[in-house]
């Protein structure tokens, strides 16, 4: 526990992740549809990659033992990529191109820049070692080895590696199904005129964008009015189809904060109030057997708490074993005079300072100021009970790293 009966972020993550249920259902997709998905099973290499020795350069395939000073080697053939390589006649050279299979009998490739034309032959103008400029069969992947492990998130490079093995369909974990609820009678969808006391529903779009960016399937996205019965009924209905319910607002101490009350009455509230800023009134529990992550209502707090608490939970459920944002230590370009019992996540960005790169924080860190996150590229972390002076080392997490 942290100060003021608040749970530290570290303790909260231990609690939340211990309750994460890793997806087990799978689906098989064509390779071109797998970006961002997670492998459901190990991928064994079906055949050596590359499947045969091939040339790393444009040049001539030769036998190194045939080369002596000023030797003219007749060019006895030509092998383009994709053609059968044939066989090298001893004492000759074969014209060859990058990626072409090495002819039988050849043991080296000479770059064309290291040769001179001599009628129908060539002379080699540089020393040649056996094996030079040859990419060996299986140098990338050996048949039977594990190329990729279950739990690996598929990026463009994994797609390319799978393609290099001739794999056209891939078994992946299904998408995590998430229901999203914004709460409050004051919320109006963009495109409609505002009446007195109303505001536009910001969090709906922040959350759906974040969830789509990390590969989730959104099963419903509704606005909950400030009514206890309607809140309860909507959460119970969502629990029947979703793997996770995320709410924004309704988890603080106000009389109209019904999400927390419904969890206490009809489900479980196992965590409430974190020692972080912004985002103190975060809640975690369950209803109808489905986990519920209750985020604060302020727009910047929604973004921060999703990234630092919600996303690790989601990645764990997705089976993503690589999700460990490390951040980077950088010099602060800002000042924090007053220490806080809460760990602070400042919307920030990297800028060029007099002595190198520094992290600058947005001047207004109010939890209601979402423009700070558009100005910034990440989050600067101020640990609990800490002040910061310009030049002090702090840890900085870019949004791109946090989103994985």
C-alpha cells in the first residue's frame, strides 16, 4: 500500500496480472492478415532457409583453386535468379547474379567489380577465399528448428520470416473481446450541438482507438446514463459476450458514480484507488465472471491509466510474452518542486538541449487536458516522494513503445 490508503502501481499490476486469463481459442488466418496477432503455437522450420547455397553478389562463380595471377577464365555459362544452376566446368567461370543458386563445383563468387573482361573470359583482380560471397544453405533457418515461439506478436518482420519458409496460413490467438462504456448524463457524441452542461464524449474515441491499435475486438461501445439500474443491466449484458469490460468515469466517490457501486453490489471490487497521478480513482473487479477495468473520467487520466495499467493486462490476456516496455533514462528539462506520494506520469516529449537530448514536460498537466498528449510523444515518470531539477535523470516511455 502507498500513502493515503492508495495502492502502489507495482502492487496493483501484481494484483491485476494475477487475474488475467490468457486466451486459448485460436483461428487460422492467411499470412497477409496476421499483422498484430499473436502466435498460438510454435512454428517449426519446414525446410532450410535458404534452400540451397546462393550468391550474395552479382559476379562470377568460380573454383578458388583455378585462380592464379593473370589467369583468364573462359565464361562457360550464366545463371540468373530462379534458374537451375547447372554445373561449373573446371577452369571456367559462370556469370551469376544476387540470389542465384551456386552451380555444382563452384566454391566462391567474385564480385563483378573485382574482375576485368578479357574477350570471352575474365581475369580476377583481387584475392579470392574459398566460400567468398556465398550464402550457405540453411544459414538463416535450419529444418526442424523453432523459428518462432507461441506467444510471439507478429510484426512485419515476423510476416516476412513466415513467408520465407513458405508458410501461407498461420494459427493465432483470437482477438480479445472488449466492451467499452463511457458514463455520464453530460456526454454528447461529436457532431451534435451542445446544450448547457453538456460536453463531448472524448473518452469513447480515445479508448476505441487504443483498443484497435493493440488488436482488440470491440464488442460494444455505449454511453451509460447516471442510473444505477441501467448501469447494472448494461454491465451484466456486456459480461455475457466480452472478455473484458472497460469503463471511463463512475468509479470515484460521487453520488452519481454508479460503476463502483454496481461492482460492490452485484460483482466484485478487488482494487480501488491507485497512488498514481493522473488516475487515482482506478478500479478493478468483475461482474458476471467478466473482469472490469474502471478508468477515471478525465480524458488525460484515461489515456495514462490505460497505458500503464490496462495495457499490461490486455497484453497478458493476448498471450504476448514480449510486452515489457523498458523506457530510457534521459535528462529532465523541467522542474518538479513538490514531492508527491503518488507516482506521476507527465505528458512529455524529447527535445534537443544544450548538452544533448532532454525531456520536456507539457506546462499544464491537468488530468482534463488531453491536448498535452497530442503535444507530447510519451510519458516522463516522476517516482513517489521525488523532486526533479533540470538535468536530473528520469525515465521516459514513448507512446510507440508503450503501445508495443
